[in-house]
């Protein structure tokens, strides 16, 4: 999604990425993650929730402007895949620098090939987390544990793109999006009643109902606000629903609703605009933070948490800025030049 300096969405996405960074720094040290003060929510949970509700809102707004399924999916691929591909190569090279194996063993291992293939093609394959002999002495051995969210994002992109493409009737679009939200709401209620309930859904990749319930619900909440076209009324309905659900076991769902409404309200304001030179660093922070933090935990094993935190954050920002300037931003310029034949047979059904 291109940087829009008329609103605050870039700043909110960056703040969300930093919340995830904050939680991961504790987890990768083998320490318990810190919740937000006076709330039961983890920093990483609030960060992920912010990402998904913004995605639902902005992606739906984007496809409404150009309701062409193939063009829409092409634009999403241009936004996600170049940065991801470079990051996967970075992780493999980082792994080569720290692996306990010889170079021949490392690059010849099937696990290395599967990491490359699986993560570059994670829209169609399950995410691969480990490389042979890499971070084996760390509390967590995953090289980039953040990637698990991308298959959910991609699946939700496809669903909302299909909904908008399949009909031009705004009421029907909103109804279908609401059914998606209601399905996710049901999954959340199922989790509250029995926290052990979790099912795998095998599509082009494996998704889990525990994640679809929460993150899918926030995505569809954002999509519904985009489809409603009346932000004030949407926020009023959200606040009323949250007030009803706040008591009892559903209080966590009320907090999710309030988070979604607050994020979109602030995002559409001009309160947190970033300077234009920064660009949109959030995706780069999302991609590079985890492997950088793992490397810092490994190389600065005896350093204090504050030192590790500062070093990892500085390196992550540098890599994120380079990713934006050298990979993501140039790739996004291709959006307007996507082949016209992509849309010739995918125009919206009348």
C-alpha cells in the first residue's frame, strides 16, 4: 500500500511493527512477554491486531476503487513478494554466517532448499522456520518466526477481493463481509468456551481456526468499515457492540472491537503523520526484526537486555529503510504498469 501522508496509517503500522518487536525481544531471550499495563493483551497481540484491521480497511478501499480481481491480486503480489523474496535470501545468507555446519553441508541440505522454496512461495506453501545448524543455541531456533501471519493476510486479501469482484451491489458486498466477520466471531466464541479447540484448514496453505477467529475478525471489521462509507456511524455501532460484550467472558472480544474502531479513527486523522522521507518502514520492520533479534541474542549473549534491544532495533531500522528504498518502493512503481491483460477477463460481474 502506497504511503499516504494525508492520514496516519503509516505511523500506526510502524507502531504496530514496533509492538511486535518489543514482545519478540523478550520471547527470543526466553523471557515471558510483557502485557500492556492494566490490560491482559500482549504488545504483540495489539500490534498484530492493528496490522490486520488496517489491512482490511485499506485493502478493501483499494479494491473498491478498482474492482478487478486479477489486477488487485497483482498489486498485492507486487507489494508483498519482492520484499519477502529479498528477506528470504537475507535469512539464508545470515544462516550461512552463523550455522554450525560447513558451507557444503548447509547449502546442500534439503532444509535450506525447503526454506527458500517454501517461504518465497508461501502464498501456496506452508511457512518454513528453521535452517540447518542455525540459532541452535538460542532459546528459539526459528530464523524468521514472524512469517506465519502472511498466509492469513494473503488468504484474506483473496476473499475480500473476490467479494468485491463478484458483485457490484454494495449491500450484498457488506452482507458477505459481515458473514465473514460473523464466522470469525463464532470461532472466537468457540475459543472462549473451549480453549483447546483448534482446527487446521488446508487450502493452498495450512490455516488454523484459532488465528482466523481473531485476526480474520479484525480484518473483516476493517473491511466492513470501508464498505460502510460512514465512519462515524460505524464507530458508533462498534462502541455499542463493545459495551454489550464487555461483561463476562466476551470482554476480550469487546477489546478487539474497540481496538479496531480506534485504529481506523486515528488512521483517518492527521494526528500521527510521518515525514515523507521515511516512507513506509513497517513491512521492513516486520520482515527483518525477528532474524536480526535472533542474531543479536546469539552474538551478544552476555549483554544486558537493554543493550541487545538497542542494537537489534538500530540494525532493524537500517535494513528496513534499505528495503523500502531499494526494493519495496521501486517495486511498487510497477503497480500502475501491470499488464492490461490481467484485467481483461476479470472485470466485476454485473
